[in-house]
C-alpha cells in the first residue's frame, strides 16, 4: 500500500494513458472498421493516439490534477478534469487544421474526447468512494460509537458542513439526515443525505433515530423562526449547537470550532435593530468622546461601537483598572490607528474629573459609571448615594463647565417607581440631568432600559455557573419577570438616542415582551443538555430586599412620545428645577456626613423625601 502511495502519480498517468488509447481504439473500431488494417490508416491512428497522449497528459499535468488527493476530490476538482480534457480536444483540432497533420477525422476526435472525459472522471469518483470506504472501515471500531446527528438546514452552509463531516469526521459523527421547512424538498438529498422532514418532524425523527446532537446550520433566517426552531430542538433533550454564519467556516480550521452552543439570546427571537448610521457617524466622527464606567459591560460595548465611527479621541474612565486595561488593549489591537486614552479615575473625585475634562474637553459624554446591584446597595445604601447620585452630579457639572455638546446618562427601568435604593438613586440621577439641562447650553438627556443579557452581575452568568456546578439554580420567585436586551442591542439604541437628543429627554427603549426568569432558567438547563428539576433542580429562594416582581419601564404619569426610531420613545419633559434638586442633594450630603450604612431605615426615610416615587416593597 505504501508503494502505491509513493508512485500514485505515475499509476494515475498510466491509467489515463490506457484510457486515451482504449477510447481512440474503440471509437475507430466502431466508426471506421473497414480501414482498420489499412497501412496508411494505421499510421494516422498511431500519430493521432500519440498526439492525444502527449496533449491530454500534458494538459492534466498543467492543470495540476495529479497533485489532487483522490480521497478528498469534489465537484470543483472534477470540473477541472473536464476543462483540461476540453482544452486537449481543442488543441488536437487546431493541430489538424493549422498543420494539416495526419490526425484522424474530427468525428473520431470528438467521440474519443467524450469517452476520455467520462472515463477520467468516473474512475476517480469510483476510486474516491473505495478509498473513503476503506478509510472509514480502518478507523471505524467494531462497535459503532459514533454520535447520531441531525442537521437543521439544507443550504450552502449545510453543504460545507456535510463535506467536512463526510471526509474527516466520519468516525465521530453519523449524519442521520437533514431538516428543511420547504416541504417540496422532502426526500431530496444533499451530498447523499436525505431531507427527512420539516421542523414539525424534528421531535419524531430524534426519537426514532436516537439523535444525540443537532447542528443548526441556517445562517440566513429571521430571529423569530430561529427561536421557534431552536425551542423545538431544545424540547428533544438533544445537545444543540448553532453555526453563526457561513463566513466562520472560512475563518476557523476545524468544523466543530465554528459551531457554538445555543445561547439564551437565540431564544429571545428579536429581529436585528436597524440604525441610522449616518446620523451617529456625523455625531461622533472626528470628535472627542468620553465614556465613564468604560470598563463595565455597557461601557465597554459603548467604546467598541463608538470607535467604529472614527472619533478623534476616545477617553475611557473607570475606577476598576483590570476591566479598563482589558478594553484599552482590545481597542488598541483592533483599531491601532485610533487614539484611545484609558484613565483610572472615580466619578466621586471632583478634582480628578476636572483635570480630565480640562485636558480633553469632550464633545460627547456617555455616563455609564454606577453601582447597579440591587441587594448589595440595600446593604450599603450610602455607597449608592455617593457613587450614583454625587458621581453623576460631578460629571454633569464638569460637562456644563467645559461646554460639552451632549451628555447621556445610562439609566434603568428600576428608576421607575423605585422599590430599592439603587433604583431611587438612578431616578435622582435622571432628575439631576433634566434639571441641569434647563440651566446649561449642554444638552443633557438619559436613556432608560431594562436588564442586559450577559452583563456583569446579571442572572445569566449566575445560572450558567450554578448549572456547571451541578445546581441548584436559584430563582427568587416563580412568577418574577424582567425585560431583556443583548448588550450590543442596548448600546446601539443608546447611540441612536444620543443622535436624537435635544436636551432634557428621558429616552425609553422598547425592550419587547417581559421574560419569566423561571422559564429562562429552564431554557438554560435544557440548552446544557439536561432536564430541569431532574438533572438540575430549580430552587425558589424568595424575593430579595428591594426586588420587584415585575419591572416597569414608565412612570404611571408618563406617556410615551414617538421618535424616528420605532424602538426609542421619549417620556414627557420634567418641570423640576435645579434649585429644588440641589436642595435635595444638600439633604443627602448631610445624611452622608452624619450617618453610617447601618442606619438603613434612617437613610431610606431621607431618600423617600428626596425621591417621592420611591416606595419600599411590602414583605
């Protein structure tokens, strides 16, 4: 076998030469049997066959067909064989015309060429099948331990996936068949694998064929359809992996590296948000942009999206140096020509903020720095007041003093009728922003949205960690609901809202339908290939201090006003004056001076007087 491999090129050439000789001999025998023993005719036959051998083998060599690994040849390779044979036929025909050589009749050349091309391709196809069969038999253990795989999709991506599975991963995966929602495709095949049914047949096919792995390889699909199909796949109990797009098949070396686990974002079913990139670009291009809290999950994504619009400088401020370093290195690696300044600073430090604003004089400010963990802020309420309220007040004053064009506060749905200290402080931040706008040439506004999937401290990373540890997954209440967005989705809308801001607005982002946290926990467990409350228990722990059962996006007295973007709305302008806000801030300053974090009831009483809509949740 090793000797055959060593001399494979010579063997293939010999086979091709035999095919050329046999093709011409057979054609002559059929078409000109009467001249077969004629001496002159034999001379023509010899010259023609010798010319054909030289030209055909020469062209097959020029087209590098003898460098192909037969076992891995595909349709493109066979097309090259056909082209090489066609060029050879044309050259033989030209040889006869221009040099009036003793080459046989054109009819014989045509028929011989057809026989040659069919034979050259056919024997290689047969050889490939034999080699793949023997390769599989050599590697296949006596007991078939391969995973049964069902592939969702019957498009170009699936064709690529099947090609790889068929050649290099046959000993690991056994493709049972394909699924496609077009009923007209059922029973047709791609690369030898049948389309077994539509999405409605997935459950049945998985049960009948003991499917262990489902590969979702549809890249061009609406979010709604993706979600519905993935939910069906999820209900089978099989492991599900998803191919983000066909491009990834080119970027990575191994097929399975392209597939990722299904994430909870895939089950939200939200369509891609369309932005007016021209407006955003005009706002950011060649400007100095400052982001506070730029190392956090929202702040870092803001930096990633802002830098795409080519700002003159991007200034990132954060007190936590590790996250700040990470986003700085990421941006400098991906955008080496852009000017990025990463500065360790606290928004509580007025002197440090003043230095930064004086040096950079930012055109736009995105204020994302904040304490946001509800239970932790209930235990340490003064820290929420220092960081959220007075931190925002400090940044707002610097933006006003150094004539920033526009300032956007990143707020939260927890600021609506707050039931916790964190929400109350964020509501007061909104009041500061709206009041300051009336006294300043800087355009101050806020953007309010709900929970962000995958952000630091959000429920998803916690659930994943608990599942990895074997459970239980803890949910505070079986009926608790939250609004969710992906981080890029939320940040995209923040940038769009920034382009709409004129001053004093609170932009409210359309978060879609609320999602039950309990259902989300079940989905995540199933996505891990496990059964909720069988393999992983879900434990109800009770609502935490300050936690709502349902979040609201608007105050009861607020009505929504539409913008040019269907996902962005504006709450009515507030009539609050800065003098009133500063009176409230004076009360809080006294509180900070004369109180400690253990006097929680006293702190809450003062906060309620400052933020009238703040009401503690009843036990």
